[in-house]
């Protein structure tokens, strides 16, 4: 139970839910027409039409929501299967600030969509032709209930805080079971931290490899593999995140994090592209981290 109590004071649970309108509608008539035209003996499929065909307005909102969820996952650790994530208290203020920005931006996009909606429906009449049915388009008022950006923060429960009126033996069994569950979830969260570091190091090692290319005249040239600036940027971001994610004060994880942070300190992607000697040295050091720790 000691780990659970420690986590309860150093982390919290956060739940993020972002929803929107898909503008998809099952067209039963067309679905039946397809079955007839293909000579099927039973209903073989469904035709779902996109009510706002010809515009990418909703796609922009959907993509923004997807990116917001991805950012949320990157800043938190796994906890349960029902959407709850573990957020270290030390990362709360930065997380909450960015979350508020994401919410404002998302709702701003939604607000623009509400304004454009009547014109989008009119345009859809031209785009969809005979598939257009004005009755399938809800009012703006009804659509507003489809778009939500909601989040909740809650404490990590402790196994010992179990207040029900049952006999002591049964109560102790439940507390023991809860402790085991929390311990397993904490271990899973820490495995996630190790996995992120391993993925980062593996990616860097692979991308920083310098290949030897044989020329037609028998000579050899060095050729560096292509990588984006994010290769280094993501590594820097991860070394900062792992300061918060090391909830169990794992000395090995901190050592590995510090080694990577030291190695990439002051190095940018352009330097690694232009200097093969530097690139090979960084790869060598990255490989040494991979070989030193039991990932």
C-alpha cells in the first residue's frame, strides 16, 4: 500500500473527452438500391453518406481533436482501461495551461463552423445532387450538443480508504485486492515511461546511422539517413517529461534520462546532418544507453 499512498500524493487522475459531429448519415434507400443492382439475396452492406461533402471544415476540427488527444496521452501515463490517465502533480500547471489553450482553440474552430453551417448546407445540396435531403440536416442548436471538450481531475484512490459495512476479513480481502490492482497499474505506468525512452533511443540510433555507399568507380561515400528536426526535439521533450513521470524514483530510469539529456544538450538537428563525426558519436552514445539498461 506504500506505493499507492505515495502516488496519491504525487499524482492525480485526469479524464479527457472530446466529441464532435460526424455529419455521417445512413442512406437506407441507396443501400437497398445497391443490393438490388448487385443482385444480393440479403442486405449486404450500408451506404453512409457524408452530409457536408465538398468541404474540409469538419475535417479540420476532427484533426485538431485528434492532435489534442495525442498531446494529452503524451503528457500523461496509463492508468485504467476506461480513459483515466495518471498525471504527475509536478506537471499539472504546465498541463492545465496547455489544455486550456487547446480547449479555447477547439471551441473557436467549432464557433466558426456554426457560423458557416447554413452556407455549408446550401453547398452540400449542389455537391450531393440526388442524395441531398434537407431533412437530414439538424439545426445549429442541435449540433451544438455534439461538440464537447470536457476534462475532469480526481485524486488517485488509496486502497485503505474503503468504507463499507462488511466484516473485517472481507474488508481486508478487498483492500488487498485493490492494493494489487494499484500496484499493477503503477508498474504499467512505469513500463510506459521506459517504453517511451526505448522508442526514442531506438529511433535515434536508426536515423543517425551513417551508411557506406559503393560508387561505380569502386570508391565509397558516407551517406546519412534522412531525419526531421523532431528527432532531436522529441528527445529533448522526453527528457523533461521523464522528470515528472518517474513516480517511483527509479534510479535506473533517472540515470538513463540524464545520460540522454547530457548527450543531446546543445545539439540541434542541423549539426547532426552536417557533421558525420558528431552524428556517429551521438549514435554511439545512444547505443551505449540502449545496451546499458534493461529495457
